[in-house]
C-alpha cells in the first residue's frame, strides 16, 4: 500500500492507467511429452531386442535347413535362391508400406501386427509339404519381418541422445548375431533330431508367445531424445518421406549398405559351403557358424564402446571411416577363407572375418538415422531396405543361384566378399564427403 500511495502522489494519472489496463495473462505452459526414464528406455530396448532375435530366427532358420529341405523336396540351388529373391521383392514394397503405416498409426501397433503375421508364416512353413506352399509361407515371413526392421530403429533413436545412440544400436544389433546363431544351432539340432518341419513350428510358436508384450511399453514421440516438444514434429506424408533422397550422405550410405548386404546374404550359404566343400555334416557346419557368431558378440560391444570413447559422433565422417576400414579388412579375410583347401584354415579365416566386421555393426543403423532430420527417420529406415533389397536380395540372389548351379558354390560365394569390398569404397567416399561438406 505504501508503494501505491507514493506512486499516486508522484503521478495521480497512474491509478486510472492501472485500472483501465487490460489484465496481463500469464504465459501458457509449454506442454512436452515426458521423456522416457532410464528404466523405461532399457525396458523398451530389451523387449525390442528379444523380438528382434525371434524375428531373425524365423527369417534365417531356413539357412540351417537348406540341406534337409533340398534332400527332402529335391530342390535346386536356384529354387532356394528364388525363395530369397521373391521374398525380397515383396519386402521391397513392404518397406515404404510399413513406413507409411508407422507414421500414420504408430510404430507399436504396426510392429505387433507384423510380427503376429510373421509367427503364423513360420508355423505355416513347418506345415508345408511342397515347394509352392513353402515358397508362399517364406514370402509371408519376409513381408512381415519388414514391420520390425523398418520401425524398430527409429523407435530406439527416439529413446537415446546422440551420445549414447551408437552404443545402444550396437546392443540392438546383437539381435542379428544372437538370432542367426540361434537359428543355425537350433535349426540344425531340431532337423537332426526331429525334422525341418518341427524347426519352423517351434520358432514360430516362440514368436507368437512373446509378441503380445510389446503392447505393454510406451512408444516414444519422434525427436523426443533430441529435445523436441510434443507437437514440434509432425509425421510426414509418403511424398514428404521421399525427401530423404535430398540428403547426399543418406544416399551414399544406403548404396554402401546395399553392397554390404550382399556380403551378409552370403552368410546364409556358409553352412552349405562347408558341407559341400569339406564334407562335414549339416549339423557340424551350422553349429560352427552359430558358435562363431555368439563368440564374437563381445567384439561388437567393444566396437560400440570405442565409437563413444573416440567420440565419433562429434567427428564428420567418423562412422563412415570406421565402416569403410572394417569392410575392407573383412573383404580381404573372407577372400582368404574361401581359398583355403583344408577345413581348419577355412574355419579360422571365417572366424577372423566375422570378428572384424562385428566391430562396426552399430554404425550401420546410426548413419541411417543421423543423415536425415528426426522427422524423416522412419521414412529413412523404410526406404533404405528398399534400395538394398533390389541390389542384394533380388539381383545378387538370382545371380548367386545361377552361378552356383552352373559353376559351383565355391565360385558363387565369392560374391560376398566382393560386396564388402565395394561397400568399403563407398563408405570411404562418404567419409570424404562428410568431412568436406557435412552430413
């Protein structure tokens, strides 16, 4: 009161001005979506990792069953390669389809529906009695698996900041090694003690039992880990999603990743290569590869830690350089492995090769989501497999099958290290580009 009386004494008009002035409204609070706690983020990543392992087992178990199915159904290598090629062709169009569904309805619902279909496709694979039925079931599995592969990376990117993102993606990529090794060991064991039908049914049933858990976790908002407000990022339309091609770093990485996937495709033929070249049993060949993949898991974790230790996320071209170097060396060691004439030497060089490229697996996904803005992450992770599928799973798979049937698997399998070599050159160019021009 004393302050008001003193003000009126100095300026009598101030009372009229004060009473006539419109009331000052307090600023509206900025509503932000609550960030995931450490426990929530860890729970989501753990569940996505488990689902990824099961998804990978369902998709890759056919590698350990190639010989039993071939002998039972009297199939040629080209017919097996065509299963991959047709499945990849269908998956090509599933990538943007699931990307659109994820942007429209949310990633959680779409991943749940896709993995539900995948589990049913795997069970139907086990019930197949002929090539056409098996082909249709495997195509359904390939189509359904895309839901997880497209949407899970952007989900994880929205849980963790750039500082931790590459290490978390390294952990996420454990699904590949754990899944493939489990598929090889489990598939080889089940087919040896029961039959290949049982292997498909068991793995499909496991996925069906776990997939409902995803409905219990919260899906993060796009850009949440980058500090964006709840409404600051809108979901892009399908046409807007194509803007990813404006980012040259993303285009170069996608092209390199496509040739890298040719090398990854070659992994599925390693058990058959060892079986035919060195005349060991299918179970021995599958168990060897599965054991190597499991044994090199600590190497992958070390590689993810090293990227953080050397702060590669702060250096232009850091991730691309890392990928280029490991791909070059892995190509060399794979070429060496496939030119060995005794089993022990071949297994040693194969194990060395898997150890080397395990170092940089996390960076594969990190570059996909960090070469585009946060709002385009889901679109980026859906379009990248579209390009890589054309190059690796369709063109390379068809060429692979033809070469194998006409000249032998020893020649066809050399396509794998060739893919790693080309990818290494492309990542080296990407590193140069990023250092000079930025992302």
